[in-house]
C-alpha cells in the first residue's frame, strides 16, 4: 500500500474516532470500563453491554488507529525521501503518544474536563498532521517562481487559513469544556435565558464558544468572497465554497442541538460537521503550500506576467 493510501485510511479512521468520542461523551459512557486503563473492568475483553460496549469500542478503534499510525510512520521512513515529510511523520508519532497518554489520564483521573479538552485538541492536531502527510507525500521538489507577487500571494493565503485553524481549535476547546461541564443549555438558541448578554460564569463560557464559532464562520465567508475578488485558484475557491457550505450545515445543527435539549443524534452530527470543517480548512492550508498549488500559480503567473516595477 502506498503512503498516500495508508495516510488517507488513517485520516478516515481518525475522523471516525473523534466523532465516536463525541458519542462516548454524549452518552456519558466515558467510565464504561471503570477507572482502569488499559484493562476494561479488570478484563482484556469485558462483558460487552451498555456503557461498557460503547467505551470499549472507542478503545478498540483507538488501538487500531495506533497500530495503523505506527505502520504509516514506518512506511514514511522506508519510502519517503523528503526530510520535511519525515519530520511531520515524526511529529505525528509524538502527537499519537501524547494522545494515548491523555486518553489514559482521562480514565484514571475520572474524566477531568481540562484533560478531556486537551485530548480533543491533540486529536485535531494529529488529524492535521495526517492531512499534511497525505497532501505533501511524493512531491519531487519545490518549484521556484521568480514572479514578484508569488511569495506574498502564498504567504498571505497561508496566514488566512492558519488564523481560521487557530479559531477552530479554540472553538473545539471551549466546546469540549461546555460539553463536559454540561453547560450546553445555560443559554438558548439566540440568547441567555431572559437576557441577550451572558451574566453568569457558565453563560459567559458558552457565549465565548458561540462567539468564536461566529467569528470563524464570518472569516470563512469572507475568504470565499476574497477568493473571487482576488482571483484565487479555482481549486482553492472550490475548497472554500465546500467549507462555507459545511459552516451553514454546522450552524443549523448547532441550533437543532440546543432546540432538542442536546439530543444525542443532533449532538453527534454537530461534532461530525465541526470535525469535517476543521479537516477541510486544514487540507486547504496544506494545499496552498503544495507542489500542485505552485504549479497552478506558475501557470497563472506565466500567462499574466507581472509588470516591471519601473514600468508605468
């Protein structure tokens, strides 16, 4: 199996694990194996029913992901010549180790919110590293473009996507806190009980989560507008349009989750859409620095040469 195919499989498995982790949290099954790790209720394979079945399934998916990730890293060391891809593969492995450690702490310390939030954020960074490996493996070499506007063009777009990724990580971090502290219903769909503005601490935390999500959504819509105004590459425009559609779906799911009093089905879909959005933005950020993007930009620059600075 090629590195790209193995990386894609690992990405899909990571996505499944993150979403299923949301189901574990929503169904309050986090202690389904008791305060034990790696054993489950004292057994390697426990009696599977109820919360135990849910938590044990989550652990099995995680174990499979760990094995596949190590296999991916071994493939990178053997077959990938790029030092940069090897470096990202190394960090992918480090993130995996941290993730396993945090997963154990979550159980052994009886589901502390701060560790659960950190566990989720590391999972998102791990997903981003896999997307980078998938998108950049096999590139021959960087293509140099002498056009004056290229460097600023690429760096500017990278900066935009990096800001969105940071915003989304903050949304996930506060969202995990809201979820595990059961603060999801302290505010209604469009306000906090009888007031529009938050008053209590829990209301402020929930409002910060929503505010960050709102800013992230506006930023993505702005990037869609900017991509057409500045004439960004068509493939990048398509990525942004797909991201904007996912944002709209995520907003609807967020409202339905609150309207249903945090029904598990809607909560799961909310997590799934949010994780997909993060993956889309992360993949677009990887694409901007890729050989494919540079080749496309080279074609544009060649067909539309930049005038000399001394020319009028």
